[in-house]
C-alpha cells in the first residue's frame, strides 16, 4: 500500500470509529413502541408521559416572547413545551434556511429542564396556507391553490400541487437535519407535529382541473384493499357511506363513497401529501410524528366548515391507509365532549395524545382520564404563555399546576400501570357524585366539595375548576388516591352493606416506585379527603370478617 492511501484508510477508519462511538454514546432516539394495541412513548429508552402546554402561535418568532412560556410551564410543573416552527421564517428565500429561532427554542427548553414537541407550521395551518413563505404565496401559478366549487382560488395550497409538496418536503428535511445535528446528543426534542390542522377550510374538495381529473378516476387500489381488510371496523360514517354504495369494490370516489366522497377524496390526498413531508423528515431524523386536527364539531354543517380532509374522526381510516409515516392522529379538543372525543381517537391502531385543549380551569382535570382509562401519551392545553401574572398563577394556571404537581411523582407508577386496569380517574361530571367500580367487590364513591367545583347539571361554566384525580391500585385493598376537590368513601359491593375499614391512611409522595409517607392521618383526619388541599394519599383497607 502506498503511504498516501495508507493514511487515507487510517483516517477513514478513525472517522467511522468515532462516528459509531458517538452513535453509541447518544441517548436512544425517542420512539413510539406499539405492541398489539398498547403504545408507549420512549424517551431516553424509558416510558414517558407528557404533561405539556402549548405556546401561542406567534410566541416563537422572538426568543423574548418565549420567556413567559418557559416561566408558566415551570410554574405549572409541566415536563414538555409545544412550540411552533414557521416555514415562512425558516426559509425566507427558496433554499436559504435560517435556523436561529430553532436554536433558541431548544436552548430555552434545556435551560428550563423541559422536553420539546416542535410544531411544523408548513403548508397547512388551521386549514389554510398562512405560514407558507412569501415566495410561495406570490407565485400562485407554480404553487397553485385549491379552487372552490365555483372555480375561485382559496387560501389553501392544493394537495395536488407537486411543486408545493416538494418545497415543503425540502424545508422539513432541512429542519429535521438541523434538529438532529443539534439535539441527537441530548434528545430535548421528543416528537414533531407535521403541519397544523390540515385540510381545506372553505371547500369540501379541490375543484381545480388537476383535482377534478383525479376525482373522476378510480379510488386507489391501496385504499380499496384497506377498506376491504377493515370492513366492519371502520368509523360509522365511513362504514355507512360505503354500505350505501353496497360495499363497491372499485369505482370513482362517488361510486364508492356517495355523499362522503368529497371529504374522503380530500382526506386521501391531504394525508398522502402530509405523509410525504413526514417521510422526508423521518428519513433524516426519525422522531415520532403526529398530526393534530380541527374536529368536525358543533355548528359545522358540512365538510369545508371544518377543514375538509383533515384527520377528523370520521375519516381516520382514510388517514391510516394513506399516511403510515404518521404515528398518531391527535384531536385538538375544545368542545365540552372531551371524554367522547378521547374515546373516539383511542383505537387499537391509534394511541390517545391530546396536543391541544382549552386552557380553562374546567378542562385541567381531563388530564386524569387521558392518562388513566385512555392510556394516553400526553395532555397539553393551548396558549399557556400567561399562566403567571404579577408573579401569581391565573385560575387556569392554578388548576393545571395542582394536577400536574400531583401527577409528577406518580408518573413512573402510571407508566408502569397503563393498560393493566389498575388506573381509575376521578372526574367531576354533571352529577355531584360518581361511583367508580374498582373491583367486582369494591367501589369508590367520590363526592365533590361545595364551592369548589359543584357544577350544576348542563350549564357547566368553563371558569369553575372541575375536581379531578386518579386512583391507583397498588395491591388488593391498597390504593393511591390523588388529586384535589373531592373525597372518597369506599363501599363493598357484595356481602353485607357496609364499608371496609381503614387499616391506615397516609399522605405522602413517591420517589420512583417507592412510597414515601409524610403524614399519618387518623382520629379527626381519618378520611380520604382531598377537598382543601391537592395531594397524594395511600389508603389501606381491610374487611372485618
Ligand atoms: C387550534 C390551532 O391548532 C392552534 O394553533 C390555535 O390556532 C388554536 N386553534 C386557537 O384556538
């Protein structure tokens, strides 16, 4: 071997060795593990549940505006910040990238001990194109828009515009490359939201010539095979639309879906576009990726009143078929039917993650059923920037802080016990008492203190905190009861009608999975009472035979 090539080989070997050493010393990349119908988000190789909060839309355009975000999240005991990244500022000129805002977001989160979920405001934001760069907005020939039924262009990029999709893929790829270079040694960023509330606001489908040609073509074979394979298990709206067409095995969109055709068509092509963007980004740095959505909610009569084709409930199956690179389809829940919506999105093929919900006192306790019965991966109210005002928490901030502070020490236990049937949430509903069946023999009867969250049936105010908490079975007759605003009576469900007696009641906390008692409650305090003060109680019961 000549001397020059000997040195070249040596350098190459060293580079490869150093590279593999770096890969070995980096913490493992965050990932979602899916076993059967169970899901876990792993961060640093361990299960992680997100107690989050999302910044207002414009707060990440200047690092100064993120200061209140960090302050609020720390005061509320959150562990994750959701912060947007804007295509228009990341790529002000085609191919010229500016990452200084990303750098400061990552730095800010690290300084405050928080993880990050970054939100890519790219082609879509709330069913429109407002975050696309000026050079996209000003070139409608190349980056053409959706046309409505009367042929007018609207404020949405057409999902059939290949040039826009390729530009978005390129920008998102650059973003993911940059995040990798900055963060693979620390893994502050744990998940990416691809786009924001996708779909077509203002039209049920695209009526551009390109779109019309596709609409008259056959439904793609991949979607038909998915439908066949999942027949009987599709969302009710999709199943009945297809049933009305006698479960047609092929045909145009109208032949197969009838009245639901414009929305299913939009869902397939929006999801395919978003999938391409996500796949390009994952190719650089495969973080878990999700899409949030604007629900087809109250007051919206037809697709287009909500962004048509976004992953709202009734077209979830279309998204599952079209977007395998998206790990989670996630609801933004601002409507009072939080629990019903969570139940609809929690499916064997989709974990529950609530990336946005109302930041009001009455919604803060929904974190408990999210993590307990729905085995959710996280919870994150929107617009938390000013939870601290004049050095004090606002009512919404206080309600969330109480719940997050109780949950923080319980997270390892909850992570271990999801999917085991040992987690029960306490959530004040429209009644003033709930019966929670812990086992066939034992119930927890919860009641809520007057003045703190008594919610008269039906007209429930967003301003009233809703009592909430979690009950965790450690062992038979051995329970953790945590939260605030309620008390619990235990009742035997079989045998003589009497309650089990207390062996002990302790107030305390957890270090990892170890119970650390702080106060023994007896005498006047021998109750399971979290009316006045949020906290964690351990209750041991016994039956007098
Ligand atoms: C849902 C969007 O996803 C957020 O970015 C924000 O616009 C909120 N709506 C405002 O309520």
